[in-house]
C-alpha cells in the first residue's frame, strides 16, 4: 500500500497523538496511521486506488479540524531541504519556546519580586505596600500577568478547542488551571474595589493576598520553560539520524568525455564513473573500477579501522576516502544507495510503535479526562468539608497542573529513538521498534552456515604432496590449471599460490570435464586435477594410503582435489570453507549469556559437523530446504522459545521471516535483507553481542521511564489534591506543581539520552583494533637483489611496518597498522630512489 508522511505542528502530549490518530483513521481511504510525539511525524497507509493528492488534502483538513497542522514530508531524501527538515523543525520549535519564555519572564520576574520579596526580607522602597495600597498592588499583579498570558495564548486556544471536541490534552489542563486562577484573581480585584469603596480597608488588606495572578503567570512561565528544555533534549535524540543525513554530499565528481565534472548527487546515474578522492564522502554505491584507497566505513558499520578497497570491491555511500584516489562505477543511486536506505530504516523504526506502547496509548486516551474529573472532585470535596473556596481552588489548580501526560507519551519513543541511533552508530539497523524490544528476549539462536558463520569463500586447508615432491610443486601444477577455471575451488587454489609467491606455469590444451576435473599440458606433460574417480578414468593409479587420507579429510567436511602430472600422482589438496574471524568467540559468549545456538544449513552433514565442532556448537541441522528451515524455527517457537535466525542468502528468507527476530548480515542478498527485522552492517557475528546488549538497555530504559511517569502521577496527583494535608499538613502550591510537571518530561528524555553513553563492546574489540592491514605495492625501477633489499629496508624503517619485496613480480607485500597510510609507503619507496606504479 502507498505511504505518506507528514510533519505535525502543535502537539504537546500523548493525548494529542491519540486525538490525531482517531481523526485521521476515520477517513475511509486510510488503512493505518501512526503519530509520533517525539519526532512530530505522522505516517499512514492508504488504498492503492486513491489519488495521493486527494488523500493528502483530506488528511491535512482532518488534522486542521483537530486543531493541529500537517505538512507533507518530501520523499526525496537526497535534497538539501528534506535532509534538514527534522533539524529545522526541532530548532524552530525550541527557538519559539525560548522567545516565549523570555517574554514571559519579563512579566513574571517583577511579579514574583513584588509578591515574594517581602516574604524573604527584600524591601524595595519603590514597591507599593499591599497593606496601604492594596488596589495598586492588585492592578500591578493583573498587568504583569498579561505578558505570560498573551505570549502563551496558544495553551488557551489549543486547550479549549480540544476540550470542545471532547479530546482534552495537556494544553487543556494548563488552560483550565490558569483560567481558573485568572478568573478568581479578577473576582478578588472587583472585591477589593467594593471593599475600598465602602471604606473596609482592613478587610481589603486581607483580600489582596488572595490574588492568584502570580500562580497563573508562574504556571505559564514554568510550563513554557519545561517545554523548551524538552524540545532541546528531544532534538539531541535525533542527532544520529541528522548526523547520517549530513554525511550525504550535495555534489559528486564524475568522469565525462575524459574530464572530471562536478554534478548534483541527484544527477548521478547507474553506470557513471564516480571519482573518489581523499577526504571525500562517497555520494552513491558502486564497484571500484580504477585505483585503490583506504576507506573509512565507521559511520555505516561502526568499525573504526579503515578498509582497503581495490578493483572489484564495493564502495558504499557515506564512507570516507582516507587517502589516495579511486574511481568506482555507480551501481545504486538515490533511494537505493546504502546511506539513504539506512536513514529510511531508522525513520521507519522511530515511526513504528513498540508493543509496550499499546498500554501507554490506552492509558493516555483516558488520562486527561480523568484528571479533569479528579480536579473537580478535589475542589468539591474540600468545599463540602467546610474549607475556604481559596483553599479548594488551590488544590484543584494544583491537580490540573501537576498531571503530566507528556512523560507517559515520551517514555517509550524517546528510548527507541536514542537506541536506534546508538545501534546505527554500531552497525545495527532495526526495521521496527518491535525488533528492538524483542531482541533481548531471544533464547534460541539459529545460525546459517555459509556466509554467516563461515566466510563463504573456500580456502586451502592442507597440501599433501607424495614422497619426493614439494608442496610448491604440487601447488604450482594445481594453480596453473585452476587459474583458467571459474570455479570457487579453483580460486582458492590460485589464491594460495599467490600468497605463497609460487610462479605459475604456462598451460596449454586446457579442458574441463564438468563436475569431475580439469586437464591441460604443463611443461610438455599432461596435468590433471579433480575428483578421485576422474583421475582413475585418466589412468592414474591411487594407492590405498591416499584414498584413506582423502576419506579422512572428507569426513571433516573438506573437499579433496587430486593432482597428477607426468602420468603419476603429485598429491592431494584439501579445501574447505572457514569460520569467520571471531566467530568461535562470539558463539562462546552468546552461549555464556544463556542462548542455545543451533547450526542450520542446506549443506551435507559432514561439512556442517566439522564447522560446528570448530565453532563449539553442539546441535546441527543439515541438508535442509528453505521450507524445512522455516518449519524448524516454527517448531521451536511452538515450544515457547523466542527464536532469532541469522542468515544472508535467498534460501534463508523464509526462516528469517518466520523467526521472532530475523537478523540478516549486511552483505547478504536483497531478499534476505528484505525478510529480516535487523541488519548487521558489520560482517561479524560479534555484532550479535552488541545487538542483544543494546536491546536489553533500551528496554530497561523504557521500563525506568514508564515507572517514573506512572510513579510521578500516582504520587503527585494525590499530593496536589491535599490527600495528606489533614494528617501531615502537606499541601502543594500550583507553582510548585507547575515546576514538577515541567521537569517530569525533561527527566524522561534525559534518562533516555543516557543510552548514548552505553558501551557496546564485543569480545574481539581488542584484536580488531590491533589487527594489521596488508597492502600490495607495485614498484618500478628494481633490477637486482640489491634494489629489492634497499626498498625492503626503506619500508621496514617505518614504525610498525613489516615488508617483503619480490623482485620477480616487482611488488612489496606490506603489513602495517592504521596509523601508516598508502601515502607514507609511497613516500618511503620514492625516498629510496624508486617509483610506485600502483
């Protein structure tokens, strides 16, 4: 169904949210509607057959009739205006509130000095005395109350309008309370005039102290101050989304007709060659076409170390080029770019409501009407017990003012907002508030094998040459054949040869027998690589020792390649997928925290058992179809378990969708990402530790906020009503009640902001920080071993650098930490008298 998003102006509490949702949901075309007090946004879905323009107009009119203003939000996130909408609205609201507070202060401060000064021993000769000049004092009280009343008149207009519509809000409570104080103050003013006219000056001196003007001014001033502090604090909670929006550059440099041209980022199209220089932020996603550079992806993944990007590697929008220069071909632009997808996910999470919010919604719907009834009963009760009208009015106003639906309305969304931002900074993307709430409840964790627990890239695990042959000879023949193949196993062999600096031989008469093996002529003799049966059909005799070894390796989940040359066996090579770095530690820590882990795979049982044993997982489910994976998850849920599924492939999609919380690896397929509830931007299982930690802290904060909001109202309202007055003498003045109400919502927001300071440590943080980088430097000008030694000494002279120079290939393999850049390596080589090609 089509979606629409609106910015809402004029909301003050949870009752406003309910009022708008009820109004808009009555429109026939609207299917779902959600309003967020924290972000002042409304998201809705409507029938596909309806005109968007008509629906937008109808919704705006409905919101206006409810007493608020709805502004359609642009869906073009790449435009400057849309990027700053949230920030500008928050800043505008805070600025207006601050101006209102200062204007209120201009009337309130002299009012308080005049009324409270004598009580604290402050005697100013120019101030009129209440005893000798009661009417002057009363008139000054009335006049000084006008600035706070006028500048905060929206409390009255919005509050009474909501009251007339049968949907009272916090503004209604403030409006009724202050209006009662002002009306009573006016009554006292006329009473004074009557008393003075009849010569009852002594009695007039008593009545002048019954004015409620200072209470009305104080309530309005302190409520406005509280609203300002709340707006400032709420603005801080949106810092994560705003920060991501600000990452997006406004322009991009592309190659056109052999020249570099700067164009608006909106104009970049798929296939464009984008220039990415040191210090720049990638405007779109793409694949490196030319050059290499270290790229900082910390804003997307939370990983502090820059990553080396070379030809064929992926560049994601929002990443920053740290050094050098590269050109990449745009593959995902506009809304498809990674940065915009992250922003969209964060906004969707904040716009959604966690299940715990439903209770708050039900309570807030009846909260304000209940408070109005309680205030009325409080006044009537004290009057019936024989107390003065002034006393009854004081308690009634205090009840109206102290009640705070704002704290209830903000308790959950403010924690969700801050938690979502904290997660994004650590490479955790939540698609809904529900996922953030449920994640910490997970007790059973299904892990897919390939690409999730393992790298998904086969590597050579063992080289077993026959007696009299060297490993390098075995590897040379195997890699010389496999470099002409496109099979993943072949790539593993070639990668191993390159890592060992093995020179490959020329291969002719190359032939592929699909599903069996490869053959070719090397150094004038036939060479073979493949399965056992393939070599036997080619006349190669295999002793039982080798078939036994092959069987043993296969039982460990390895794939075996037999290699022959010159009519006899050279040896065999075992290849297998490998665990991701830190996967074993992550599994161990998850198990320590009470989570049962199950390996789930469509691969054969032997391979799965080998990987599970290496990772420390006891239960394995192998040879499964996507439907069987889904059925297993549903079976665990039927037992009462909260289940999470972690996967990255198309075959994981049904299981991800069925799980309580579906978790996709950020490098997975689009279908897996769409089916999941959470996306891990880091290709690292230790992110799961951070995910569960964050969810636990967010839910703890929500519970604290809800407890404070309920506790505040449960204790504050009876205290304001004077419930303890007869036994203890405790009575809350309306001014103190206003201050308490203002601080309650600020307290909730500040408590949620503490989430920004939690540590999402993982077990591999230390090792990742100190892990070396590897850079291949292509050098020109070396002609002898003296040259290679000179270059090697120049490179190793740098702090923290290990270098190995190969004269034949003209390359230097350099290991270094993040403090050493490619530019530093290039400078060292050139200082030694040689040049760097790439």
